[in-house]
């Protein structure tokens, strides 16, 4: 499984301005082949920190996601509302169940 963990530092106002685009991105991405999860969230203790968490079956699925029209549209919207910083990490992981 491929996991994407992105931390975006911006302003609370920018996050509010991006809510429609983020909702569209979540919905469209979750319909893609190989997408197990795609979620935007705002930290409870820091309303200027946006997190993006994605889970994909394969790296090829994630790479295909990067080529979609909704990704291009979202990147354009982000470009017109640039974050202060963005830290994106991509991991290949194996899921474990420590309780089962």
C-alpha cells in the first residue's frame, strides 16, 4: 500500500477558501482506481495547518492520480492560494493489526 502524508501550512482564511475545491478533490479521488482513502483535515490545535492523507493500492495508482483533470484543477487553485510551506511524504507500507 502507498500512503501519502502531506502537511500544508497556510492561513485559516485560505483553508476556508479552498473548502469547495478540497471537497471536489476528495470525492473525485475516492472514485479513482486504487484509491483506498483520500482525506483533508485541519489540525484541532492549529487552524492554519491542513493535512492531506491518501492511501493507494499501488504506486501506479497514485501516479495515475497525478494525471487526472481534477488534480490539475486542484493544483491550479492551490497555485492561486499558495501555502506558506508544504511537506509531502510518500511511503510504501504494509498494514498490520497489532490487536488481531
